């Protein structure tokens, strides 16, 4: 059979609607085991939506996030810095918490530090839209250890002086890109605060991290914020967290997050922020040639939010 590229594109165009994963309320969703904990009445689970991938305005996004049952949102500083009045207005109108995400891709350590320093100083000094926290994709994986330490120390001083928490994310291509690589930083900085995005480590190590449990537990002990995206040994994002073929992978992530929440409660925290960070194409798996995403990003994040609500509330 002559199945040409043209025929393939025509076929996928017709079938794309049926290939998209159906909404979660129409799926045969598995029952998740409940954690061995009861959340205290004075402890809040704040589930946030990602602005990443949204095509509309910040106000439209905030309205959709509120109507979908989210408690707030996380937005990249690059998307927000010139629209701070809109961020503040949208958050106030819909009673949403928010955090900023910072990243920098400079390949020269000094240029990186200059950009990093400038962004963080602007975030904490601006008076228009005060974030609940700053999530920092800190450093580069190829920078020397001592260079990456400079960024941690600067962030710590700025966080202490401003009162705004700054969390360092376990993220590929950054200083905390792998479970064992994170350990020297955690050992040196006993009070380091992390964003646990463990989906990256599943991908980097090509395992579900069973052999790295002590390293994972060490990071969990310092985790203050969670990026709730489901990774697996071959990638940082499954196509849909409610799909039954990912049940064991989802359950493992939930067990890691159980530990984060349990240790935060034990430490006397009054809330835990969790971002459902499933991304758009091509972070979302796509069909060949057309790059048609196999799932709807917004619906996937709502599905992840619903899984979290069911487990913890």
C-alpha cells in the first residue's frame, strides 16, 4: 500500500478529534489509594494552574483557572514583567494566589548571574504584583559547582531580606538536573528550599528512581513547592495522567508528594503549593508530521488537579 506522507497528513487531520484523549469524566479512571495522613483543618492545599501554553490574556486565563477549580497560578517572569498590573488585577478579581517562575539560558556564568540577579531583584522590589513565592530554574548543568553555589547564596540573601520564598527547581539542564547531582548542594546548604519536579529525574535517570531512594528522600526533605507533572523513564510528561497504562507511574509520583506534604505539615507549614505543570506541544506528545497534540493541555491539567483533590481533600 502506498501510504504517502500526504495521505498520512490527510488521515490524521480527519482522525485528530477522535485521537485526542477524552475528558476525564468520560474515562474509566482508576481509584487512587489514599495516603496514610489526614490533612489538618488549618492546612491548605493550594493547587495552581500553569499560564504556560495559554493563548489568551492573563485575565481570560485567571477566569478559566477559577472556573476550573484552581486556587491560583504560576506564570513565567518573562510573560509577566511587562503586564504586572494585569497579573495583580486578575489575581484580585478571581481571588487567586500566584507565583513567578524565573529561568535564564545564558551560557556564560557571569552573564547568567547578571541576568539572574536582575530578574530576582526586580521581582522582589516591584510593588504591583507581590507573589506568594518565586520558583527558580537555577544555574546550568555544565557550570562548575562553585558557580552554581553563588546563585543559591544570592537567592537566600534576597529571600531573607524580602520575605518572599525563592525555591530552586529540580529541572533538566539546571544545577539540580539529577538526583545524585543535587546532593552536594543539599549537603552544603542545609536550609535550601526546593521545588520538587521529580518528572525530570525520572527522565534523566531512565528509571522510577528505586535505586536512588536516599537521594530522592533528601530532596523531599527540602521541598516546599511541587510541580505535579507525571514523568516516566522515557520522558518528562505522560500523555494523560488518567490513562490506565500510567497508573503505576502516577501512583509513585503521588507517594513522593505524600511525603512532601507530610513533612511540611510536621514542620508547621500552613499550606502547600502544587502546580499542575503539564505543558503544550511539543512537551505534550504529538502526532508525526502534523504535531497535533495527543491530549488537550488544559483538560490534562484539570484532570491532574482532580486527582490531587481526591487524594488529599
